[in-house]
C-alpha cells in the first residue's frame, strides 16, 4: 500500500486590500517583506494575495494601474489583512462607503493592520473605536476631528491594540510588517527579512515620528562612531558620559546631536540595542538567562527580566520557549531610525 502523503501545513495568509488611488510603495512593501520570510528549511512562511472590491484594474496614485487578481472573498480567509493608504479616498473628505462592508467580512480572530492613512479605512469600519491608533502626522488633525472615539497617538511609528495595528508613514509600514513577522516567528526570521530588504531590523513602535523638523546644518562631529563603539561594548556598564567622551563632546552637546541624528535619547537607544542583543542570544543560544543579561549589558538576570517584560510583555524564559534556540548565528545590527 503506498504511503499516505502528509499535507503541508497551510501558510499564514496575508490579504492586502487595495482601493482606488492605492500607493504602490506600500503595496509592494507588504509583498516584499512577507514574501521573503522563510523558516530554517527555506520554506515560505506566508502567502500574500492582493484583493479589491472587484477583480480587475485598480488605479494607483502613480501613472499606472494594477490588475488585481482576487476579489473580496479572500478577506474572509485571511489570517492578516493589511490596508495600504489611498490618496483618492483618505486624503480628501470623501466617504468611502465600500471598505467598511468589506472589512466586516474579516474573521474575528484575524489581525487587521493599516499603513499610513489606511487608518481612515479602519476607523470608518469602526475597528479603531476605543483603541490606540496612529496615522501620518500630516493627517492627524483631520483624523482626530473625523473619529473622536479613536485614541490617536500621532507621534509614534506604529501601534498595537489587541488584533488591530496601525502605522504612520510608508517607511513606518515597513517597521510594522517586520514587527508582525517578529511576533509570529521571532527576531531571527525578521532580521533575515530585513537584511534581504536592506532595511533596519527593528524600530520600536513608540519611537517618535519626525514631524516637520528642519534639516540641520552639516557639522564636523557626529555620533556615529560613538554608537559603533557602544555596540562593541554593550556588556560594559556604559554611561552617557562614556559615550560623550568617546565622541569628544560635552555631554550636553552629545545628547543634543544624538537625538537630532537618531531621533531618540542615548539612553533609549542603548536600551533598544541591549534588548535586541538579548533577544538574539535567547533565540540562537542556550546560555542561562543570567549570562544573557551580562552579555547584553543588563548586569543581572533580574534587570533583564524587568526590562524584557516591560518591552515585550513576556519574561525571557517564555520568549526563548517560543522562539529559541534558532538556526546559526546572526549578526546584531544597529537600529538606525529612518524618516517615515
């Protein structure tokens, strides 16, 4: 009797709901990031399908249209639904009467995410009422007036509230997609996706958007060398004075230039890098938590547990049980903010 063939597990289905005037960069980013995610054996982890209210041509905000192969039936099957921005519908005071009905067909246990002003579509469908959300800072005032029930945070890159996610500008959508991949499969997979796409692997969603900031005049000194030095000495008890001294600046000047160049304070950046190092060690090694804490610069296991639980909502042991140890060593890459 021939052996019964084992059916491969169904991949996580990501449905991208496009609307008239969709922004091609946001649509392409979702396909690129989820599409290249692979497990240790090289198998794809996601299926990504583009859908619309009807199959056929959909106008973009560029000088071309796209041919959408799937209709709204995909939404009822999807594990994650992503709604990119539409300049035709979100950037004007036009009532999108179609999208709320489409989003009502999404499974209750599915994730729903928006990129940039795609948050308007989620809000019109009532998915953001009483929830924490964000959108592009240029649209924040109009969003707040239109949807007063939404807890809008226009100064962050992305938000997570239960199964609903929102992000700010186009590049912040990349951060959100990587966050979703990291939540599903850990930092090893997400870092690999980031390297393939040549983008930084991690920016905390709470990091501030760059809002109407003037470009600084070129200066002779910058904080890049101090950041590189700090990454090589994360296991040391680094202080702000240490970083400023390495940059040959006063503490006040260093702090001001660091925030201008990186977008966060030196302390917040250092904590991000140490958490990233700890996650990497938890995933790819079986080192005791106390050793991980020392190598990541937290000093003690208690300190690591406190910061880890505050940032990720789980203790290091639970994180390792879910994601580690992973395949081969991975390089820990500095998190450098980009303008969203």
